[in-house]
C-alpha cells in the first residue's frame, strides 16, 4: 500500500509513472516541522532498526549512523567522509522485526539525511526546497516494498544481451589504432571481450557527436571492422556543449534557445573539457528531442551503445566564477601572505569547480515555468539519460541499446543504467562496489557496476584480479582507468592468464546472470539483495555487510582485502560452495549453516548456491554471441523439488515478456539415474550434489 503526501508546491520530477491521490490525515512514522523554508521529517529509530536505501551512496548497505546529502556532484575522492556522490536516490527502507516501511522523498533539490548521526536514536530528513511529495510504502516484507516502489516508478531499463559481456575502457584511447590494438590483444590471448569504451579522446576538440578525423578517419568503416571482430564501440557523450561558431550543436542550441540561461535570459556559460560551454535544458521536451536526435549520427555509423558523463552537471568553473576568482587573487597580489591568507588564496581557485553559487545563478524551464537550477539540480543527469534513450528509441524502437550514465535520479532507471562513479584503485572500493549493488537495485538501477581495477590511482595485479572476481557478477563488467595512471588492460600483467580465466567464468555464468537480471526487471524485483531480505529472522544475517544475495539461488562473498588467502563467511542456511578458477575449472563443497573460513587462493573465486537450488552454466565463449545458451550444465543440489526457471530471449528485442522467455528446468532423481529436462535445452547434470 502506498500513501502520497504533498508539501508546498511539489516539482514534477517524472520519477513516478502512476498517479496516486493525495492522502489525507496524519502522516505515519514521521514528525513534521518547518525550519525557515526547509521542511524537516523526524523519525525515531529503535535499537534494531536497519536503514536500507539511498541507492548510490557511500558507506554501508545499512545506512544508519551517518550523514548523507542528496546533491549530485563530480567528486572522485570517495572516502568515508564524503556525504554526496553523483546520484540522488531519495528512498529509505526501514526494517526490523517490529516494523517495515519505505519512504520515497520526491524532491530534486538539496536534501540531507541524518540517519542517526546527530542522535543515534533519531533520523532527520531535511528538504531545503520545502516543496516535495512523500510516498510512504507499507508492505509485509522489504522485497514487497521494493516491488511497490518499482510499480510506482516504472520498469527498469533493459540492456542488450551483449552489454553483459566484458568491456575494456580507458581515458586515453585516441585513435582507431589504439582501439584496434585493444581488441587484437584480447582476441590473440583469448581474453573474452564484447566492447571498448571510447572516452573524450575520440571527439574532435571535445565536441559532442563529433569524431576526431585524425584519429578516426572513417567511423562507419571502423564500426564494421569491430563488428567483424565481435566488438562494440561505446563512445562517451558529455553534458557541456562547446561554445564554437560553426559547430552545429552549439549554433542550433543558441538559435532555438535550448540552453540553460541566466536570470536575464542570456545563455549560462560554464566550463568542462572543451572550455567555455553551454548546457542543454533537458527538462524541456523539445530540447530532449533535439539533443536525443544528435545520437543518430553515431548510431547511423554503427555505434550501438553510449555512456553519458559530466551530467551532474560538472562545472570546472563558470564564466562569472573565474572572473571573480581572478579579481580576488589580484587583490591579494601585494599582501604578506601568511597562513590565513594562504588558505584563502588557495581556496579562490580550488572552490571554482562545482561551486554552489554557480548552480544558483542559472535557470531551466519545467512545465512551462522558469525554475532556478539548484531547485531541480538532481534531475539534470536523469533527464540527459532520458534524452539519449528517447533519441535511440526514435532511431529504432525495436532494438535495445546500451546506455549508462554517471549522474541519476529515481526514474532514470527506466532509461539506462549507471556506473558507480570515478572510484580509486583501493581495496576498500571493492567492498564499496559490493555494497552499492543491492542499494542501487532497490531504487531500480539493475544495470550497474563499478570501474574494475579502479579509475583513479595505480592498480596492482592482485587488486585487479580480486576485483574481476566481483565484476564477474555485476551486470556492467567494465575495466576502466584514468589517463596518467598505470595501464590496466588484463594482457599487461604477469597474471594475465589467471585474469583471463576469471573473465571466462563470467561467460560461463552468463545464461544464469542474464536470466536473473531479466526476471528481476520484468517482475520489479532485485537481482542483488541484502541477506536480511531473504533471512529476516536471522539477526546475524541481517547485519552482514560484505555478502549479498544474487538472484533466487545464490550468494556472493568476494575477497576484498590485500594479501588475503581466503575469507570468513556466514551461511544462514546450508549452501554449496563453488570455487571457480576458470569456466571449466571449479570444485564443489557442501557446507552447513554457520560461520566458515573459506580458503581461496589469489586465482580462486567463490559462489554459494542455496540448498535445493540449481543454476545453469554454459561452456563459455570469447564474446556473448558465442555463448551457447542451449547447451548447459546444471550446478547445485539434487532434490525432490530441484528446478530452475530459465529465462532467455534474442537479447535485442524491446518487446519481451516473462512468459515467452521462460523454460522450466526440472531435475529428476532415480535409483540409478539423474536427468534434467528443460524444453529444447541440452542439459548435463554431472555437477549436482545430492540433497
């Protein structure tokens, strides 16, 4: 059951797809107060209350005890002290044995979530706008609450099947020769690969929808060459449009008034990669249609996937901000710069990037009325994603395309996926990657993943190998790094064969992973869940932060500590440990419920299968289309009710249904016979453990 409560004049964010009547009467759970223009929601926290949610946010799966800020920001230093990242997902799920409810605060402006930070037994949620819609969701279980939220906000984006393959990326691939070498090296070493991301280097002078003619002489021909090698090109598109006369995107945007403006109506000028730039007003239907149509020129060339970046929107500086900074610096030119003056001088330029004053200085148009950008700031990236998705749908409504972005808001999950931002080559960020998976799933972002190996900093062989072992399970499996850091393509390391073998496990598991993703998307469920969703009566399981449930049958528990040769795990029930080394190299050990130390050498990765469950495993392949989803081995337990609901489709069509894609695989046990049956599938059952 969902109740809607409006406060002030809520801004229409497009987050929900189902209009609900405004509820009357008292608001449950929260005490409401006004503090000047801000609106405060106070909630008492019992000792056993767990606070899930907030999607792409820092720290734990259980968000209790920390302070979070919904303000989409370009900040690549994801330390525990950071309260805000690239996305605003204002959904909380409060869970204990005595109560279970969800709260979605549909407010696109600045919000604060004090979840037991100031007072350990109180949560305070503050809306600076003071205008919002609050949805209270009451169901019997956390999983049912998430499903209700998704029915309210819409079905999750469906990527093409090839997007579940391994993707290689780096800021620094400047030419066809660079990309060709990446693909050739993978193919030569039989490292599976399905895509190569092209960062800003492919553009002509950092202009969106252009291609550097020096590096990419003929994009259509090159896309065809890559297609022959079973590789997809995935170019980046940034939010800022370079200010340059003769550049059609700039000229058209200015001619038709498509860019964000200052209060006086003149175009707002900020700076990103190309320097002085304009920013499309994506809240307007006609602007989204115009910008979305620009993707067609790359689609026509053979591109079938994109990643949108810098769409918080990120600002290196604004035209007014840099002018003010120079004036402040010049006033200090002849000073005796002591400690206090030094810090002020340093801040003059350091504070130019993503400065709140800049976001308060320009305007957008929503539903026909002008609105100051900071009041709708958290929608910018979401509506850029929507523009891209709508543009690709207009190009071909019957074909799925890959699309993922850095900045998002609830509702954008209908149009594309996300990656978890510009992380670091830190062991702690493997764990952060894991913790974000269920939180993002709760908010509808099923297609997500992190930069494997870390974007910033220099990775190490063992870090990359362990991170790949988690990346095997994430829908977006992308190795991405920053220019100036250690090159981290797999083939550059002495352990490249071990890394390759781990990637082969991804392709062996692909029929299962794709099946579970699609079932979650088509039933408004979660592919990844906290253990508490499945074992709500198990107090230990409810507090586990470094293991998550995968699909209906599995649990994952990656190694995320340097030099570790295994890890402790807690099993809420009997499970089968699969210790993978490669697609066809693994062993199985049944384990009883309880605490265990699991030995895992550097090249070994664990997967746990729940008692009574089976999962399909393919022979693998070097690209997704080479994976034979009709010839499968079953892994798991033999029992009277052993079965698996296997979903598969053509991987491209947009018109899909759960019923049309399902095949029920049943395992039959006879005195001298074990067999499996699943329609027209070829099934092998030699890797089953008797239950």
